[in-house]
C-alpha cells in the first residue's frame, strides 16, 4: 500500500491506543507498563473512503535498562523510513519532556511530514495545555485528541489524508490469503518471517516471549500475494504468568482463527510435544490448512532413517490428523524455507478447490458400492449421492436413507477415499450425512 502512517513517540503516550482507534480493532496490546510494543505492528485504516496502512511502534528511548531498547529504536527508525506521514504522539498530562525534545530532533533530520498529536486531551483545559508542544519547533498545527474516547481524531485524520499522493479508493489487501506462523516460544517463527521477507521485520532473541503482538507482513512468492503473520509463542494456560503474555496469546489465537493457512513451527531439538499437538489440533478444529515445519534440523545428528523416525513419531502423536505435510528445514541455514512456502500455497489451493457433483459421484459411489456401510439392526444403509457444500473449508454432504446409523469408522473410510481420489493434503475436511 502506497500511503503509510507511522505512529511514533516515547513510551506510554498512547501510541497503541491511537493505533487501535485508527484501525478500529484491538490489535496492539495496551498496558501502562512501558516497552510493551516491540515490533512494528501493521494495520489497515480507512477515512472518508481513502485506505491507508498504519504502523504502531515501540516507545523510542535512549539509555534505559530495557534489553530490547536498541532493537525497538531500530524498528521505529524503519517505520519512519517506510512512512508517508509521521504522527508524533506526545502526552498532554505529562507535558513536554526532554525525551520529546530529543526525539523531535531525530524527526527534524528526516524529510517526512510530521504531525504532532497531543494525546490524553480529555477536556478543554488539557487541550489548552497542548500549546506547549509548539516549543518543539516542528511545522504545522498541534492536534489535541483523546485516543481513548476518539475525541479530535476526525480533525487529525482530515489532516493526515491531505499528505497522501495516491489515494487508494478500495482496500488492496481484501481477499489476499493469510498465512499465520504459529508454534511454541523460541521455535523460530520471527526468524522465518525475517528470512522470507529479507528484512528485520520482527525482533529476534533467545528470550522466550520476545514477540508479543501479531505482526502482519505483505509477502509475494511464486506469483501470489500473501499476508504473513508472525505470532507470539503459544504456551499452556497454566504457564501464562502476566497480563501482557495473556494478551499476546489471545492475539496469536485470533491470528490463527483469521488465517487461511497455518505453518506450525516445531523445534527439532525438543521434538514434538503436547503443546505442539494442541496447536495443530486447534488449527484442524478451525478448518485451517496446515503445514508442519520441523525447524533447527541442522542441529540434529542424523543417519539415513532419522527423518523417517521423526515423521513417524509426529504422525503417531497427531493421529488421526495424518493428512498434514511435514517439512524438515533450518531457518538459520535457510534450508527448505521456500519449500515450506511453496507447500503452504499448494495447501491453500487444495483448501479452495471445488469438485463437481458428477465427478464426486463418479469416484465415490463405486467405493461405497464396493464397501457399503455395515447394516444396523437388520437395516441396510444406502448412500444415494454426494455433493460438496459451498463453505469456506471442504465440506461434503452424503445423502442416504438412514444417516443416524453411519458409524465414525465408516466416516473415516469415506474421508480416506476422498483424499485418495482428490488432493486434500494439509486440509481438514468435514462430512455430513443427510436423509434422502
């Protein structure tokens, strides 16, 4: 998207609150603790029929004890460089600080238009207090707003869209497939996004919980556009200790639910564990296409049968979800990472395929005739025909005389035959039985 608005400023001035207000979603995590936002978080906004991208950034600070300070500052600078307009958020209640002045000097060196947003102006008195920010010496008016209530945001947006060159009249991301990168903490999710995009899109450290927000990135590969979503590591509920981690987990789960395909990252050095199986089960339950990437494969001592043993172990633990493709690779060594994306594209196509009723019956009715449903209480079950339903995931309706007597084992047989005749690799399918 050509028009990008970066929201910047020191910690705790309300940047994430303003971001959520502009995109009309609770996407960025908001907390009174400084340093909550670390990566650049992207969202789409619209004002008077004009679409643009908004970037939320971490608090810009120098000389703090935060181990992520330098990485956050680098993310802020990248966001400013990418943007068309910069919203410099300050705090009416705290007033002008030395850190605001220092950051104004940083912005002054750039060429991007800067709009000063005096946040927390909840009443007339605080709006008058906003005038002290003229001391920063930046061009243009000060816009007092309340990001919490939305007061003043309309005037601000009117000013923002004046700086756009090319106006997007429709959402350019509508209908683009979404791939969510999910898994436990430290499985290599952020590293995979960074390697694929060729940018330091997400902060990467060995510290579990580095990624907090779900970070979207527009990505193009193999002739297709995608939205890649880097998510926070998913841990068991009992191990989630504080509010920030709780909201990170909720954002990750929401990204999983909003996605079309999930790439589930598994740490080869730890093997597949219960939480990995839970994440895969969650993606299956939500009808998402799934690809498993076993990362850090370069750290495993291997012989000719290592991969097959690992594959068999995964298949046993995730059974009956044995339809999922498994790829062994290393993000660090860039081994088979593009093969993972290629497989995700194949799974997306599999998930969206529509099979004609005539083709379905041509393939499935002989299989049913060869092995019909077992009789129940002396009653014979006859399946007359099958059709695919117009749903977001592959769903098939089998019409028969006694649908209530179809056993789960026979449902599994029919699913296996559907997978045999049609390519549904990586895709959960659903069967319904209706009376005819």
